[in-house]
């Protein structure tokens, strides 16, 4: 069944066309990713499909019976709504019936009215027929998995990450067949992302999403749409298949370009000789040559790289001594618990070249640890010793720009007019920006006009110009496109200083980190030497072992229970005892006869083999019945 039809949709962005002639459809069960560089219009296209924006051209048609649920990058909400009110504001038949049933229950508790009782009976029947009792438990399971427990908290009191979780929960519990998800993994911890990945892979609902998480793309999506050069193109398969096809396309286009240039060398000479264009053939040849000359030439994706001069790191880098931090009631998690231990007596000496990932569930204090190291918040106890040559640069989750009216170029020039690179060469601020994809007119655009991903990339560029030797990154992959992340990974692999990074992107963590800090819920910090995916596999193996141990314990308890109840076993009656003996005798005779028949079936006499086979089959069927009855009687004790 077709759920979505997008036909010739076009949309203008700031000072330029974002996309045009976008045409595609989604059928039931499709899992599709939309990828492209920051600023190419991915979020704008999702907003257009969701009806938040109107297309400048074309149309979007959504199957009314399917329904659509949309998770934007920055969800809107009423600050005074409780979490429960926000989640259940959704309009769907199932949720409407549940709400009506709950209101009816409340009315019945106040008055035993016959009409209300009749309405209650009707709604109860609907709840039964639509299995809505189970639907409610499914909703509770989703909320619990996302860490949403206190549904009476006001939306205005939640952190940005928790608001995104609540918005995700709202989308997942809605009774719709089509999901539009814009960066659904942002602000989720790695464990929850793994759960969401499995949920989306297994659900029957169709999905169209924008995400930069490459493991997530591979596991969930069976189609990739790339938004590039204002057009959209379909690639069948997951992200790995997309990369293979892109590489093949690039080789073909490059070879085609070389062939055309080879042909044009001769054609340009012919054109320079001033051929007479009176003949039909000559005219056609000139037109063909001019079309080739004026064609849109193939250019591979523009590469840019983070290259800055290195700063020497001393023998003493950074020491943490017995760092302890507690947060007051209700600060770190959605539950209003008592004072929460975030870090407890944590000590560590950083050494040159270490690349450490910080791993933990939401609310365990990952960002808190980074802020304490950068001294933007104080520890409750303990102290930090920083080396004389240690220069820390801190990339925060939500970079703050003092003046959004500054242009891109002014913002970079404020940090450095000239940038020195690792190879000793220098670049002007303008040329350096071009290396990072900020070309032409965009350098003179105000910061306020940039997309979220473009602002964060610009903030990172300015941060790296400061030439740090201890780099601290808090969720650097949020809102970055995949191309920027590939470049950032290359830079971090070559980075000679210390790296401490928090990220929910497993692929990114695997590429840049070789050690993990594991932040536990009780405030302790443990270490793991290895990649993020290796740790997740290790964690899953531990959980599987614990489950097996629980099953073994349950089986042992069951055996003990059966053993203790043997004294109360029912005894066989005289009639049952006689039947038991007859069945044993019949089974023995049948088994012996079947052995004889097996010999007869190997005979050359067709009729003999046929008769033996028929008798063998009849005995086999009777034996099945006799075995079952024998087992029933064997359970009983003999008199």
C-alpha cells in the first residue's frame, strides 16, 4: 500500500534553490534514509512533507488511512503541560478510545448512571476487540525504555535532551503507519539508540529519516535517498551498499569526463578553424560541440581537511584527584530522586596521545565530567592539576555565539586573520574557510542564517584554529553531516595530543577512541580497553549469561518443587496398571515387528516391499499413540 507520494516538489532556501523536481513515494514497510551535506535542505524537505512548510512547487499526498507522525530536530511544546499531557495530545483512534474509556471510568466512580454504565460496557468491548489493554502496556514499555518515568513533570523543567526523548516517545506511541524522523538519535545514549535501532528495524511502520549514525543507517534502512545538487536520487540497499554504488558512479563519471575531454580536443581545433555552418551536418556538429563545452562538468565531492599546526604537550598533562560531584533532587534524571551521586572519588592521570571515549546512560554525568575538567562547574570535592603546556579546547553540545549578526568571515577573523597549518604553510581566514566548505557568498552571510549543522561546523573550525593539545568534545557529531564526520575522524586519528570525547555515535567512537571511561549509575567510573562496539558486545554477553543463570536457577527450583511433590503423586488404578502393562507389551512387539519389516523392505520383490511399507507405516502411527499414553501412565505411581 502506498503511504506517501511526493511529486515535483521544489523549495527555495536562503538566496538559492534548495531542491527541485523531487519525486518519490513510500510504500508500507519501506525504511528510507535521506542523506546529504549540511544546508542541502534535508530538514526542509521533511518539514515540507510533514506540512509544516508549503512547497514552492509540486505536491505532497499522504494516505489518510495511514497517518503520519513527525519528529522534528527541535520539538515544540507547551511549558506548562505535563509529560503525560504532551505525549497523549496525539490524535489517533486508539488513543481517543483509551482517553474516552478513562474519562468514563472517572465518571462511573462519581455516579452509577445507567447511561454511563452502558457507555462503559461499549468502550470495554472496544478495548477488548482492539487489544488496547496490551497497547497501553506497550506505551508504558516505550516510555520506560526511554527513561521517562515521572509523567507528571512539567515540560518546561526538562533538559533539551529529555524534551527530544519525550517527543520521540510521543511519535512512537502514536497509531500511525508512517514515521518522519529528523536526527532521532540525537541526545540518546548508546544503549537506547541500540534499542531504537532494533525497534525501527522490526516495526511494520514505514520510516523516512535523516540521521548521520552509520551503524543505525545500515541496520534499519533498505533504501537511501541522496539530496545533492538540488536533486534527489534513490539508491537501493543500506548505507554500505550506497557507498559502493557511489564509488562506482564516481569512477564511471570520471571516465566519461576524460572521454568527452579527449573528443573535445579535436572538436575545438575544428571549431577554431571556423567551419562553414551552412550545411545541416555542420550545424548539427557545431550544436553538439557547444552542448558538450557548456555541459555541467563532473566534479567529485569537494574534500576539505582539518589541518592546523601542533602545540607541544609537556610531561604532565592533566591529573584528577578524588573528584566527587553530587546533584540535588531532580537535577540529573527525570525522576525527582534525592541527591544523585554523579562522580564519586574519581582519580586519573592523563598521558600524551590518549584517546578516551566517555560511555554511560543519560544522567550518569558524562557532560558533568567534561565541565569539571574544563572548570566551567566546580567539583564538590577533590582537585585538578593541569600541566603548564596543556592547552584545552572544549567543544560544547550547544555552542554559544555572542553575536549572530556577525558574518561567517568576521567570526573566524576574530580568532585569526591567518591560519598556520601542520605542514608549515599559511592560509588567509577566507581560504581556510573554503577548506571547510564555506565558499563564496556564504562567508558574508550572518551566523543567524546558517543551519544548525553549519554553525556547529564553524564553531569547530574556530576551536581548532586555537591549536589545542588537549581536545574535549561533547557530542561533536550532533547535526554534522556524514561527510564532515568522516573528515573529523581523519583529523582526530592524526591528532597527537589528548582526546576526551562524549558521543552517542558508535561508528565515530569506534574510529577515534581506543579506551573507554564507563560512568555507572552509582557515580563510580570504570575503565575498558577496547572499542565501543566491543564493549557493547561484552555487555550483551554478560546480560545473556545473567539470563542463562536465572533460567538455570529457575529450573533448579522447579526440580526441587517437583521432587517435594512426589510424595503426593497420584497412583495408578488397577485398570490403569493393566493398561500400562498391555501397552508396554504392545510397544515391544511393534518395535520387533518393525525391525523385521525393515529387512523385508530391502527385498527386490516390489509387491513384498509395498506390503511391508504399508504395515510399517501403520505400526509407526500406532506407536506414536501408544508412546503418548505410556508416558501419561508412567507419570503415575504403581500400586
